[in-house]
């Protein structure tokens, strides 16, 4: 290695350039050093740093939300810990929307919401029913959460509800409410107060809760881990939130309250549930007290407007420490009653008992009969039987009868038929021979009807007394033995029909009606009922409970009580078979004061009233159509009323004979500046006009009362006003009922009479005021005299038509759509158009001396119909061309009003009946 190579190697090791490599100029830094200097000395651009910061922040927020939601998903309370045990009914579903939304349109809901206990909830329910939010996908997603609801009864019988919605991971938002609410409260409070609603956050001891108020409804609610719990009772809410309620339930009860996926679970207190089907004064009512107080029943429910299916399981376990007389019956499994298979399709209702022999029933039921000394009555009857017939009741009845007995009704017959199973016909014949051979029983076997001999027997008084304990009265029945059963009835036609149809090949079990209500019900039964409300009323419809009122919507049904392992199973399938296009709205009729005036029945708004009004003794009555709550203005005195359309905050005008004018809101409170006193003598005939009220005076002049309490006078000639003027827009029409009658027109804007010097001449006496109608650019007035002269004038005062109609007319013409309707006193309704064409129809079997005719858009679609109440409690509805509307006539008097009272977005017809009830009918 030479010296140059040594120097080169040394340079390589030391990092110096070799001699043959060009050395960079001091003024030109190396590329590597330039890049290093650039990367260490220059910062990122500002937009890039902002984007990175936002991304980091968003990631952090997302992580925090995920952590919060995960925490909320696992930090949960169980449903059973929320609900105290002493509820009457518990309802649970895993999807509130899927369960509740289809039920919003049910008639059954209207019945429940008409009860005093739930009436405060009715306005909110009706608002929800008609709301477009029902179809909103966001609302559907949020509302599809598990919801539980329970009803509780307090000491004074009032009911409170407790509801809980399980938000799951979404409870992160509800848990934050107490912290966020103080910041949002000022603006939120102002927005709510404008709608008559208040919301506040309160603390009662250790319970922090929200209070929501709207009108008469107050609800308390609080977030509790994964739940939001609400109640109308603060005590119930406190017990739910602060107590650990789950420890009081048994494992079986916990299973009952856990809703399987996709199902509606109903659990009820067995004693209270059975009590809702019965009355305290009957046998079944006495049996209710034998159920354990804290036992719970499972209820399966399927309901629509056409069908209702109820399946109830009641656990019953006889106790060795506290045996009852029913233990022998509830431990015996049910079998198929043979008597039902013997019935033909002429049977319209039946009650069958297949619980045990008569001896077993006597031993089980007599100790619990709601009759004083029932056992003593049995002993006395037994002694009398021995004395009269030389045999006791055991031999007379028990020795030959089986375990089936029935009562049923036959088509076109009023008297019921009673049947007993015969297991020993020879013994029965011996017993009957003994009975008829004694001096105490009379018999007659001379009747042969429909090919069968029907003996008649008169029962002794002591047997009649025993039967009366069970509501049976057959003092002198005919009887017939057929196919293993003996039939009794006071109507021989019933027994003849049974015999004639026994071989018809048309069994009841194959009939359409029975088959409809028996779908899915097994035929084993201890007690079985088949009913048609047109012929019979089953025991569970005789109580006043809301559940009974709901079941009355379904006119035909079958009810079976079965003994199964571990308890009693109740099954009901009912079907609605209501004919006609008009049906009563559930919750109606509503009774009002007996002094209410049918003629004064009015509504607060022409399009969709929210209340109706009437006069009654000493004041004004009102029914709120949302809550069905009645209110009264009692200090008004005997008065006349008119609607206050277009008056902000106002609902009804009232004027009494002393000249006091009142303007009330819907709560029947006076508005400011009222009452207004009119010094001149007023006469009946007030009429609302353009937001004000026109009051006629005895002098013939008119006073216009404005909503602010100011008044204005319209001077008129000295005329006699006997009826309410007619108003069309700014034009008011008055009839002067005097010897020389005339029609006057008033301009309500100018407050002056337009034809004071030249009234329209009326040839003859008449009732009421002219009818006004607009057609094109003209206004026409029509008027009919008592003698039937029908006249029409145009706005210039010229007669455009005059006709002589047949009959006497106590009702004035009523305006339609470019036509007029007139009713004669012999109940002939005329339709007369502006061209002079006449149609007529007669109201059957009626007179119309004090009748009412009204023309309304009953369907809300701009098509006018005519409604007539003649001298009766029947309301007739006709189309504009005088065709009878489907479903009419219906009960009602006076003039009907039309409103959507059940939130289904269609108008119902309301009227007051002669017995002072407000009825509501569904239209087609």
C-alpha cells in the first residue's frame, strides 16, 4: 500500500472527501443539510393544524359518547324493581309504538277514556290519535322502546298510573337532564307557557323530579338509570324511584312480568280482575274474596274493532290450613259438556255449568251464597220435602241427575229453557211418579204440541224458594225428556221447537255465529256462556266497570271458565256485529241537567267544535268534547246563548232578560269588561255576527256588543222582532212580525238599516227570519208565510220567485247551496232552487209543529246535507237532493252539531235527546 492509498483510506474512515472528489463550495450547502434544515425549521400550515385539532377533538368526543353509552347500557335497573307490588293491572311491551299505535283507533279506548279516572288523559290521547306524528319515521324509531305501565288504587278508590320507558343506552340523554335543564329552562318555559303548559324541576326530600302541567293534568317524572318513570301521583313516583321493589315478588311473579320479545304482557291482581267482572251481590262476587289477595293473573289480549279475545290464567292452590267449600270443584279438571252438542242452531244464547253433580254444587256454593241463612233455608226445604213426599232432596234431585245443567234461549221465544242431565231415567220416573201422586204437586199431561206430549207440573213453594236463590223462577213449567236430558220451560213452544229441530242436522256448533266466537277455544269447560246482547246479558256485563262497558261494544261472544292444572283459565272471544252506518261513539251518551233546553244546544265553532253549550236552570252548561268534562256558569241566570265565533279567548255569549250580556271562555269564566248592561229592554233573538253579538231591543232597534265590551246601536223603525235575525257576511236580515209585516236589511259595517223606508212586503203572518244565500254577485232572501206563500227577493228588493206551497208552515226557510229548504207542519220537506224547481219528501209518521231544520256540511268536504227533527226524538238526515242518508233516523232532538270528538279526523254528529242526554253518532 503506497502513501496515496493510505491517505485515501484515512479520508474514507474520517469522512473527508477524497482528493479526486469535488469539494462543495462553501456558498452551496449540501442537499442533505438543506433538507434537514427545512424539516426542522419550518412549521405545518395553519389550516392543516386546525383540521388535525378538530379531528382529535371529534375522536375524543366520539370516544366519550361511546364510553357514556356503554356505561348506560350496562348500568341498569330491572323492570320489576321499578313497580311496587300492589298494582291492579300491569302492562308491558317491548315496543311502545308497535303496541300502542294500532290501538289508538280502537273504540274501546274511547270507553276507558270516558271514565272519570282517565278523563284527564283524554285530550292528550285524542291529540295523539289525530296527530301526523304517528306516521313520522323518527318518532317511530324513538317510540319503539320497551314500556311498562301499572295502575294503582289508593285508599279512597282513586286510581293512579305509573309508567316507565326503558331507554337503554339512550338514557345517557335522560340522565343528563337534571344538569342541563337549568340552562335551557328560561327559553323553554316561555315557549311552553304560550301553549298553556308548564314544566319545572323540583326536589322533594331526596327525590329529584320534573313536574309537567297542562290544564287539569299534572304528571311527575324522573330519570332513574336506564328508565324514565312517570306518574300522576308523587307518592307513587317516590315509592317507585326510592324503593327496591323487586324483592317483594316471587320467581313466578317475576316470570309473569317479563315481556317476551314482540308480545304484550298483561298481569293483573287476580282478586281485583275477577271483581271487575262481577257484582258483590251475586254468587260469583262472593267467590272473588276466596282468591288470595296478592295473587297475580296473566292476561293475554288481542283486540280490534271487530273482535276481542281475552285469555286469563288465575292461579288457585287450595290451602290445607284454610280449606274452602270450593276446593272440591277447583281441583277437578274440566270436560266437554254434552248438552252443547245437543243444541241446534235455534239456540241464541246459553249458560252451561259442568262443574259437578248437584250434590257437589250444593255443598260448594251454599256456604258462600250472598243470602242470609242460606243453609237454614236448605234445611227447612229438606224437611218440607220429607213431609210432603216421603223423600229428601237428595233422593228427589240428586239421585237421578248428572253433573250438567244449562239455561238457554230459543229463537223467537222470550221464555228461557232449563236443562238437567239425566243419568238414571228409571229413578227419575219413580221420583216424578211420587211427586204427582201427592196432593202438593199438580200435573197436566194433556198437551201434545208438534208431535210430542208436554206434561205440565206445578212445583211446591219450597222448591221455588230454593230456585230463586239462583235467580230461577219456573213455578209451573212444562217438561220433556230427550236424549239424556230433561228440559223445563214455561213456554211449551220452546220445548216443541227443541224436539222438532233435534234431528234437523243443523247443530249449534256448526252455526256461523257460534263458530265465529269459538275460533281457537277448546270445548272443555266448567262454565260456558254463549250470548247475543240482543237476547241476553252475561254476568260480566252487569257490573259498572269500564271493562264491562268495553265488552258491550262486541255484541256476540263466548265465555268459558276451565279448571286446569294449578288454577282457573278464563277465555272470552267476542265479535262486533253492529248493523248500520251510524253507530254510537264510545263514551256517549253523556247525561246533563234535567232542566237543559234542547232548543239551545249549540257548538262553539262552525268547523270543528271543541265544546257544546246549552241553557239550563239558573245558567249555562258546557261539555268539553276533549275531556268530556262538564262546566257551568251559574251566576248568569235564565238566559239565551250564542256562539262566540272569532272571539279570541271567548266561547259563548249569554244574555239574560235584565239586559246583562256575558262573554265566557271555555272554562266558563267571564272575560274582562263583562258583563255589559244594556239599559233598554231586550227581547229574545240574539245572534253572533262577525265576532260581535247583535241583541234585539223591544223598540225594534239593535245593539251590537263587541268582544272588548263596547256597544253600538243600530236605529230601526218601530218593529216587532220575535226571532233571531239572519246573518250572511256583513248583511243582517230582520223580520217585523206585525199586522203589516216586512223584511229589513242591515249593513253591519255601516251600522245602519238599508231599507228603513221601503221594507220588503210580506203577505201574511210568519215565523222566524228570512233565509239568505249568495249566488254569483247577488244575495237572495227567501221567506215562507204560515199559509205557504214562498217568496224570494234579490239584493235589489225585487221579487224573483213566488210559489204557493201545500200545507201550514211553522218553520222558516233554511238556506242551502243556491237553494232553500222548507218544512211543513205535516212533515213534508221541500227543496226549492233559484230556478223554481221543487223537490219534496215526507217524514214518515211525524208532524212538525215545533220542528228544527238545519243544513250542515256533516262530512267536512263542502257537501251540504239537511237534518230534520220533527215532533219526536228522531233525527232524519238527507242529502242535498233529499235522499235519506244511510243509518238514519237516529235518536236526537233539536239541531245537531258536528265535531271530531274521538280524534279520527272525521266528524261525528252530536245532539241532545228529550231525556237530556248528549248523544254522538259516527257518520259513514
